[in-house]
C-alpha cells in the first residue's frame, strides 16, 4: 500500500524565492536518491504567495521511514529558518 503525505508550509515575507530554491533542489535530490519515492513535488498556492504544499508518495512505509533519515532530507530541513509557522503534515494511504 502506498503512503502519501502532504505538508503545508507558510513562508516568512520576502523569503519565498529562497524557499523555492532550497526546497526545489532538495526535492530533486529526494526524487533521485531516495529508494521507493513515487512522487515528491512542491506547489505554490495560487491564493497566497507565502503558502506551499509538498506532495509526496512512497511505495511502502519502510521507504517513507528510511527517507526520514536520508542525506537528501537533510537538505530539505534547511528551509526551517525561512518558515513563518510550523509545517502541517497529513498522511494518507491507498
């Protein structure tokens, strides 16, 4: 059963370009390096330029768990200082 996540981000004013650069590069690395990754993409809100959502899909729970400690995810954690609020995470499965 695939595991899917959405993570919503609220970025500080004036930090969107930096967020997009860091998060985009990190997402590309996750897709390239993390086994079991079916999808990992960041989308910018049409309603609020400071809001983004990360949509990810993993073949198994084991792949998702391994992703949590991968070198690629360490790159994604660099967005922390750019955020205006704590990310909101939602998990799904099919």
